[in-house]
């Protein structure tokens, strides 16, 4: 920490200063904090693999395996039903599942019994959002990862999946692309939204895959989105790899397809609903009769309601879907 910042943060020093000197030190403190934030957004922090992490159960990657690295945030020392159900869906579909649990501290007590089905279980301190967690897990698994036939990376920012999950995996398996995204977005630049992505063997064994994930740094959310989510597709294409979205944006310039175009996505076989849509609905998308739309698309409404009730307990209220229910 710069000496000036240490002085500016020392309240005992400020307390013994005159009015003008104390004001100037506080102003200096705010300016240095702002500069540090700007540098974090621009340059990022330490490499993602430097965040403290610990294997609870180390996976054994079998040649030809289908692998999913699933990142979940531990809330209040527990894993929520929507996270567990989503991770289990990958297991039931024949994927080896490595769950990375994001925690505040490695000393935090977490009940991992509900995910005993997982082939691997990693605890990692929260740095660099989901990209930091994926990058750290990929590095810790090591070179055996390249022996997988396909790697999926996923997180718990969605609820589901619906009964169309298997059809989605079938479409991915039939794709000739090396990097497959579920949903294409044209916000900022054409890219894949990152809550589920697939890497096939050409990608897993490529230099760009190694360089991309080895280069991931922690940082502010804007830094992570701009440098990793928005640029991944173009960087893989620049390296000669083929990419394909299952749900292309086409001529529709939705700000966020999973928010503004959620009905169209469900009708096209998309097996998820974004938590952000049902909680915040930031773009005020019409949610009327959302349950009927979900049921038509193959969601188990009883399970979905249970998932949302548990999320509501830690996410505040009222949630957007509850308001829509009353309209």
C-alpha cells in the first residue's frame, strides 16, 4: 500500500489534523481509491489461480470423458436447490461433474453432502467471478483435461434445466464447432453468454485455450466481462477454431437475449430461465403468464417453485415474478 494511502486511511492521524489538513487527507484517500478501482477495471488483479483453493475431492479425468466444471456460490454456508439440481442434471446426462464452490474463506463450513454425486469438489475463495473459478479449476485439473472428449463450463445463474436439456446436449454433440455457446449476444460485441459453454477436443488441445485460461485475472465485474466473456469467441476464431451458437441473435439486437427474449428462447428449446430475470427483471420484460410458458417448455413447476422459494430466502423481496403474479 502506498505510504500516502496508509496515512490517509489512519483516522488517528486525521483526528489530530486541523480541518483543512484532515479534509485534504480524506480527499487524497478517495482519489487513490478511485485510481485503484480504475486500474483494477483496466488491468485486472492477480492471476486467478493465485486465489486460495482446496480440493475436497480430487477428480480423475478418464480419456474420452465428457466433463462439466460447474461453479456454484455457497450462500449462508449451504448450496441451494437450484444449484444442486442443475449440477445433478449434468451428472444424470453422463457427464463427469467437478463442482467448484465459491466461498468467502476456506475455513467456512459448507455442507457438501447434497453433491456427493460429483466426481470432483473444489473450494475456492471468490476472486474474478465465474471466469476466475473456471480458470483456477482448469489449471488445477491440469493436462489430463485435454483427454476429455468435451468440456462444459456452467454456473448457477439460471434455474432449470427443463426437459429440453437432453435435446440441447444432442445439438451440441452434433455441432461441428470447436466452441459452442448456448446464446449469442450482440451487446458490446458478438459473443456467447457465459453461463454454459462447450469446448470440444480441438479447442481443448489448442494453444489459444491454454493461453486464454492461463491469462485470466481477478478484477471488477466490468473487467471480467469485457476481457473474457466478450472477447473469448473472437479470440478462438482468430486462432482458426470454429464457433457456433445454438441460439443465434440474428437481426434481433436484444440488450440481453435471456432477459428481453426469454419467451422466444423457451419456444426454441432453451432449457433455462435466468435468475436475474425472475428476481430483478432489469429491462421490465413482460412476465405475465410466465409459469404457463415455462410449463409448455418442459419445466417441472413444483421443482421450479421450490428452487425459487429457497432463492427468495436469501435474495430479498419482492421478486419480479411475484409482482407479475399479482398483475
